[in-house]
C-alpha cells in the first residue's frame, strides 16, 4: 500500500513542481539496480542457477533483489520454483488460467489473481521443499534475515544521495523518496507482476511448453528481458531469455559483461539442436 500511496504523491508532486534531472537519474539508477537484483539475482541466479557468480557479486545481487521490495530471497525463489513445477495447472501460485471455464468474469478474475490477487491469499510456499539449497547457504540466509534493513535502505538511499548532491536540499531529498523510492518500487512491482499475468495471456509462443507462457515485447523491454517468457519456460535454466532475433535482453547483456570481467562462470544456454527440437511450427505459434 505504501508504494501505491507514494506513487500517487509523486504524481501530485510532478503536477505541481515538475520533475528534475536528478529525480530522473536517481529513478533510472535505482530501477536498474533493484530490477537487475530481481532478474539477474533472484531469478536467473538463485532460482534457476543459470550461472555461477563470485561470492561478493552473489551477495550484491541478493541485496539488490531485496531492495526491490518484492519479498525476501527465500520466499521469492520458493514461489517461483513452485510456479515452474505447476505452471498454469493446479498448484501454480499465480496462474491466470485457473478460472478460464467461468467465462469473461473468470478470465478477468484470473488476470487479477495472477497479477496481484495471489499476494493476498493465505498461506506461503514451503521453502524447505522448494528452496532447500538456499536454506543451507548461510550467507544468503543472513541476507534474507536482514530483509527489513535492505527495504529501508532502498527507500532512504535516494534521499541521502539527493541531499548530498544538492548540498543539503530537504526538498530534493523528499522528491527523491517519492520518485526514486516509492514510485520506483510501485512501478517495478507491476512490471514484475506483468510477467505473471500478461506474459501468460498475451503474446506469441515460439517454443512448445506445457503451459500458456508467451513472449511479450513490451514486457521484454521494460522488464529487462523477462518478457521473453515463453523462451524462459521452454529453457528455464538458460541465462539468456531473449533467444530470437530482435529480442533485446538487457539482463543477459549484464551477465555477458560479468562474464568478460571474470565475475561469472558456468553460464547455461540451450544448444542450437535443442532450440530447433522445441521450436513450434510457424502456423502453430500464436
């Protein structure tokens, strides 16, 4: 609720005062840092182990993921692994297709459930069952236990930076909290949730899977590569999601940079033979 209220406050602030270069720069910087914390850290590294990172980088990605304010590492990973195990079938925590036989209202209800409704349902995914490897990792468990601290720093760090850069402007600090703090968290939340809802409902399918995952170009761009969701469900351990021509995957570009710097090794990618074997016929792709 707080990010939503912060987003509304940011709109009112923008209406009355506009937005300056510092707010834009801080918003983009924190969106990318925390966004990559989710896409590269939470998702491709911790959930699917699609590459191996040096310990200090793994730690930074874990903290950055926590700063996205989408939940601690263990619960996020457990939920996502459960989603893959039961994708669009009974047991999937956020499928939009569990109510399809109820007509239009069922379809709309499914979209609401997959986007945000599932977050308000009672119960949580058993991390002991779905993320036992992370429970055994003392460093990641420690980061997970300090989730509240990373959340607080995520909201306050933009204000501290704005205050320092402007030489002590309280107004700049407040504006930074609204735009680069609360509004950024709100928008990143909805981009991430759109992968659950939009990318299981709207877009094209390039590869055969047992679910309704789809590639959506808009989510692919604003979601830092996560919108190439059919590709991902076809090859879940691939570090690269944008597998087709023109499918820009900014998270993959960052991973490639880490590889060149020697910080990432053992990167998993599907072979050309595997891509061809799972490819759908052009007429069958939706």
